């Protein structure tokens, strides 16, 4: 059973099972930290982490902070004595019994977690070779780039946040097909499909040439499916579906079902302006 814990409490409950001195290992990319956060800088997709309150002596990446700054999460599984840190397309698991680290299905040889005052630190090398991830280090500072750092993905998160949309299943070709939308309609597409109990949806894409009419029809068919469902199931969500938006801006299209559709559309339009400005 998954259990969420506070930022500094993820491993506190199991710290007694871990001999920290035995597990401590010099990470390949050391990040000096201090209780006031001084002496170190970590950025995730260009955004600096607030390192205030981290315990002295931790070296490497404070994993909960890194995961949550990337729109991910951290969980503790007490029965297995495991901690897990979730990113958009991978999970990083730490065994508190022996400090071993698993990324996806691969156990990392020679990598051991360091836990200081309930905070889990891992070397930046855990991201080596992962698609869409990169880590650079200079003068004691670390810059992490993840798949969520792509401009279109950043726009999807901005729209979702503005519209108060809960992040659901990531949009990809397989998910689009399941909902009757052809991925060939897009040059690029990102976003979030809903969870079972919510219609909340964000689809943002660059429309393929000549596909706008077909895509608009398929998006309306998807909206109608949601209306048919929520007209009888959890009908308190029906007003959101009835206020669904399909908006185009230049070569880009937004389909949105959210709590505050007006705010989401505004974020989309301003974001597309920024994308176009970068392209010029």
C-alpha cells in the first residue's frame, strides 16, 4: 500500500534499519549541502531547488526534492522497506535494508543510497543513459534536465496548473488511439488523459499539415464520449465537460477539460506566443 509522507519524513520511520556509515558512498557528482542550503545549487529544467532545511553531510541529489520539482512524487512502502521516487517515465527505488538502488528494472551496481536525518541522497549517475535525462556539474552546482523540460511539455504543465487539472495518464500514440484520436494528426503532441473518476484532459499539439479538420472532429467525438459518461456517472463533473475547449493558435491546438478553462486557454495562448518567439 502506497503511503505519502512529508518532505523530510520519507525515510525517518525506517532510519533505524539503516546503518548510515555503512551505506555512505562518495557519489560521482558531489553536491555539498548545508542546513541553510548554502554552498550548493541544483536546478531541474532550469528551476533552482530550495535546499533550505536539508541536513548537513548529505552528498548527491536529495531525491524527494528532485522528483517533486519534476512533477513527480515520492512514496514509502513499509512492508517491503522500500522508498520510491517517481518521474514521468521512470521510477527509482531504494531498499532501506541494504541501500541498494534500482532504476526501472535495473539494479545499479556500485551505487548505494545515503540517508541523512531521514533524507535520501543518490548520486547523479543514476540518470546516466536514461532517454531525455542529462546532468551537468560545474563548480559544485548540478543542472538536471528531464523529459518534462521539453518546451511543449512545460506548456502542458502550465496549462494544467492554470486550469486546475489533475495530472493523469500521459498522452502518447497508444493512449490517443485508445480514445479514437490518430497520432498522425500531430507533428508533436503532449498532455494528460483523465483518471477514471475525472474527465480532466489536456491535449496540446502541433497539427500536421492538412489534418486540422479531421483532428477537430475526433476531439469533438472524444468530448462527446466524456459527456455521455459523466451525464450519469459522477455528474458533478458534467459542467466541466460541457465547458470543454478546442482552441487553435498558429500551428498549435489545445483540447481542454478543466476546472478553470478560461485560465487554461490563456496559459496556452501566452505559451504558444513564447514558443513562436523562441523559434524566430
